[in-house]
């Protein structure tokens, strides 16, 4: 079972260079503009993963009453999933989901 350390921080996205504000209702784990994340955690919020590669959004999957972004690390190729956030760019989500259905 994964241990969850709630850590809601702002950051500068290393993919699109935009300033990302904290989420304020959960932990911010990806950029709401380009949807990229960073491979920093072993367990959510622990910041103990030595990889530090960029996590590229590659797919969208339905999860209960919401959706998850499926990522693949550009450095180590590991895959991860994160639930979408309320402020995520829906055009980017649609672009990723339709890219995989073509």
C-alpha cells in the first residue's frame, strides 16, 4: 500500500516553463498547462526518487467518476498515473486522449 504525504507546492514547469500555483484542495503533482509531471516520488509526496526525469503524459483513462493521466518517464521509461486536477487544460486532455484513439 502506498503511503501518501500530502505536499501541495507551486513550481516552474520544466517542460513548458510556466509558473504553477499550489492546488489548494489536494497535492499538486503535474502542470495544468502541458500536463507534464516530474519523476520525484517513490511514494506520493516523499520526493525520494533519484530519477528526476520528466513524466510525459501519454494516455488518459477513465477512473471512477474522473480521469487519470498516464505518464511515461522520459529518462527511465517507468509508467505512472495521476488523477486530473480541476484546473487542467481540457484541450490538452482531449488532445492526449484522441491521439491514442487514432
